[in-house]
């Protein structure tokens, strides 16, 4: 009988130094990492440096190397004060490592915690790193980590028209893959530029299943502070494309919903700028009325009930949606379905064919039960 998640000791890719260190011996190494790249409580960069690995640079994604940049805030090239390692931004002037930035690199390591939603930008960062490796012939190691939303697959598939940093591939909103599994899918499905493949090696986790509950030891980005926010994220990130605040600029981002026009709703909050978290939150300095989701039970599905409810409650429906909504949804169909008054069940039925086909494709790339 298989052990359950409580009795099995999870070992993430980064913790398997017996595999990692021999592969890095004598190599010039570049890291694509952030504050989640930990072995116990020590950063991967610090661990590798202490073991004599020649880390020549770090490529820093959205939120920066140590995770202290606000959402959407440009990350500048700099030097890490703790290690002296040069930092090259992948969230400023360029999103993809330039070929000249790889001339002194033999191998790249990607070790970033994902949360399993298409619009989370780290899969896009992974894709562009893979493209840079494919173009330069460099090897890429992906150190796998659990997907906290990895137990289900749900939502509309992204259409090519709406390709952006928050969605590059024809996958549903919730893809149910670890970062290592989705790297394999991207590589083998011909989704890299020019349908090239990179020389990819995934260091698998030990003792993880898709059905396992997983509590992240560190917040994956400034505005996903806890397990509740991470579970709600796939369902309520759609509100980024509406006039409804989802709590950026409060102590509980992605755990509340509200707007100044919804007077009479039971919960009140006022978004304000918070350094390192959000520079100009939606509905900044305005008293919002809405609901508190901090203690609700989150089902393992893409829950459209909040979106449908707030659309019905908002008085000026022509102003409810923002142009960004289509990029989040990955399609222009969902907005039309909501405006046409379709029920959640009818909307979900419209995804079924695409989701069934995706699940068949996904099965080829699963590394875990």
C-alpha cells in the first residue's frame, strides 16, 4: 500500500545534491531562481557556492532574485550583495536570456516554485529560457517542485490570438502539471520558437503525488501570501481583468473581492500602495465593499461563481470588464458567455471537449501519479 503524504518525506529536485553536483563539476553555471529556490532554509545559490560550484550569473524573473520586487515592477540588472553573483533581469528590458549573456555559461538551472495556473508568469520565463538554450546549444536542468494546484485540470484553453507573458501555450487555466512536467510538454509538443528542442534534464521529486496537499514554505510571489490565496488564485485572478479589486494593496491579497460601487455588501477594505507588494493597486485609496474569502472552503475546480455573482451585482455592466480580461481567460468566448447570461454549468460544458483532449496529451508527460 502506498504511503500517504504525511508519512512520505518529500524530496524536491534541488535537494538532490548527489545528482546535481556531479553534473555541475567543472561547469560554468547560470541560475534562474527566486526566493522559492530553497533547500530547507538555504537558497540554492548559497548552497551551490558553498559546495564550490562556479555560479557565474543569476537570471532574475518577475519579483527579482530574492522576491522583493512588486507585481509588474521592472527588475534591474545588479549584483547580489550576499554572494557577489551578477544578476541579469528577465523582467525588464528583455524576458529571454540573450545569446551574448550565455557565452560564459555551460549549463543553466531553473528552480522556481510555480502555482499551476496558466497566467502565472514563471512558465513563460521557463519557455523563454528553454528557447535560449535551444538556440545556443546549452543544457538546461529543471529542478522539480510540487504544484499546489496539481490535483485537477480545468478552465478554457488559451487561443493563439491571446498569447502573452501570462499565457504562451494552448493549455487550460489550471494545467495540473509540475514545472518539470510542463517543461517536458513544451519541449516535445514543438512549442518553442522554430519548433526547436532544448537539451532538457528534469531532476524529479521523490515521494510526491498530484493528489498530495502541499503547503508552500515561502510565498511564491509578494501577493500570494498563504495557502488560501494560492488555492483561490486560479478562480479569482480573472478579476484582474475587471473593475473588481481582489485585495492588492491590503494585508489579504487574492482573498477578498470588492468595489466602491457595491455598497451594502458585508465586507469593507481600502487598497493602498504597499512597498514591495503593489505600487498602484486597483481602486487605490477607495473604500471597497465586497466579500471576505479568507476562511471559505476552496474546491478543487475553477470556480466561476464569484465572477458570475459580481457581474450580476455590478450596476454598470458595460464597464465591468477591462481589455485585459481576454488575455487572462486566453479566449474572447468567456466574456461573451457571461454577458449572454450563461450559467456556470453551461460555460463549463463548453470547455469539456478541449479539456478532454488536453488531458490525453497531458498524460504523456506525467512524471508522478
